[in-house]
C-alpha cells in the first residue's frame, strides 16, 4: 500500500522498517512494483501494475510521460498536485524549521500547459539509432528521452522537438551539439551549444530552419559570454512584461522565471505582503534583472538591489533607466560572502525582499536584517532551505512567520516554489 508522496513525487510504501520509493505510484494505491535498487535505509522501485487505483489518478496528457523526466506528476490531478506542494512546504517548515505560518496563503496557479518559456534541452547523437535525440533526460538521467513534442514548453518550441531532432541529425556537427537552450519571449531564441566550429553547410541549415519555424538561432561555442549569432553578430535582446507599463530586457541565457503568468502574480503578491509605502526604503537581495526591484521602486521611496552577476546588474540598471525610475541603486556582490562592512548592508531599510537560489539566504543573516526592517518577503525555490532560514528569522532575529504558501511555477513537477512573509515582533 502506498502511504504518501515523497518530495520528488514518488509514492512511499514500507517493507518492514524500510521505506520503499515507488516511481509512478500514488497514495492509497496498491501496486505491483519492481525493485530497482537496494540501499541501506530505503529501496527504489517502479510501479509495474496498478492493482487498486487512486481516485486522484488521471491519464497523463503527454504521450512521453513514462519515458521523460521533465514532468513527474502528470498522473496526479492538478488540484491534488497543489495540495501535495502545499503539504511539502508546511511539513518542511515544521520538521526542519520548527515553525508554522499563522496563515496559509492561497496557492498561486495559472496556466499548466505551454507555460515554460525557459528550458535547457539535452542533445545526444546516438550512433546505433542513426539520429540525434533532443529533449529532457530519461528518469535514470543517463539517456535523452526520445520525444516528438513537449506540452509544458511554450508551444512555439514544444511542438517542434521532433523537427529539432531531425535537424541536428543532418548536421556535420551532430555529435558535437551538447545542448539547446530555449528562451521564448517576444521572439523565440534557440541557443545551440556547439563544441566545435560549424561548417558553412551547417550554418545554412540552421539559418533555413530558423526562418521556417520563426526561431532566432544563436551559437554558444564557449562560456556564457560567448554567445554569437549565426552571422557573427551580437545575440538578440529579449523582453517580457511585468504589467502593461513595465517591461524588462534580458539576454537569452539570463535567469528569468520560467512561468510568465505566475511571475506576474508572484510580483503582485510580494508587493502586497511587503505593504510598501512612499516612505519605505527596500533592500532587494538576489535581485537579478530587477524583476522585483523595478515594481518596488514605483511604490517605495528608495530601493537598493544586490546581485552577484555583474551582467544582470548592468541590464537591471538599463531596465531602470528605460522605465524612468531614478530611485534605484544597485551593487554587485557575491551573497555567499560576508558583506557586513559594505555601505549598502549598513544602510537602514524598513522592508526587505529575498529571492535566493536553492542554497537559500543563510549567509546573509549573519549581518542582516537590520533592526529597522519591519517586514521581509522571502521567495523560495526550495522548501528545505526556506525552513532552515525561517528558523533563523524566527528564533534569532525576532520575526514571526505570518504567512506562507506555494506557487505552481513548475506545473506537473514536484518542484516547490513558495513565498513567506516575516513580520518583526
């Protein structure tokens, strides 16, 4: 009997005192499972047959769901997916952080198909099959799944994975294309990571493919700063709208939230929770392109954004100028280091926004928040590190965890994005 769902979306059963994680199984089901690997404290297994079916089980929308690791929850009703993610968040806060929110925020949920505007597609030429595979990896991580389409990707790209596979298969450099980065905004850019220089014939094929399907093709022969157009020009600048008045410009490999509609709703909710007024000074850490900084600046007296990537800060500054916002300052700083003596960290702020990577914001709390900070909104992509950091804010920094809730940034996956509000006691 499957008792629960693990954080990665697998069903959890027990064999004696040992947990068994069963891929493809849902709580309440009885399944016939195949043992995949034994470990000292748990075993890995996969459901071979569903003997008693959960009422929450649905038919996966994608024909490649069983083979592809891009989604892990398409077999679970979308309403139950959100409940599972909310439970993961609250369980992590209580188990790891020993804290509970005073109220649970309603889950943010928008489009669940065709929502993904950013993705890194694996590419592998398989000699035995005589073709290249383009897509996400299989569940075991060793192979690229053979798929024709992806319903969670922006359909301008998702409908053409088979065509991309056939294109790469015909290139002279087919064995030296490592990945294709997707950036879908006002235009669709495909960044080909080419490990060898491309022949003139390959460039011609890529150019024709881009023209036929409406793609801008960009090459990445080396590191992140090596992007170059097929004809040697600079990579195109993309943009996305935060609302009807505010647009942010970025480059194809820049970090942006993958789900545009959730991003817009997330910004509205964050600003509402921070309760920013015209007298407030706000510190925005891990600010990136200014996704939160610019909307905050339209309400606050001043906003200071800090980010470790100098390129992102340069584009954030340009975005602020384009928006006509002069009450923003920025600093480039690696937030895994100690910045307690930096002018920006010693300044006084009444509000603080955190949007850290998976590692969380633990290092920042050695010297922040200052005693003037009354409210903190924490945007998290990992419930475990949020819970750890929540414990620091509540137990050591004098804040209450007033509210927390999930955002369905990655529908049909077990990935949990969330937001929490901390208010000084």
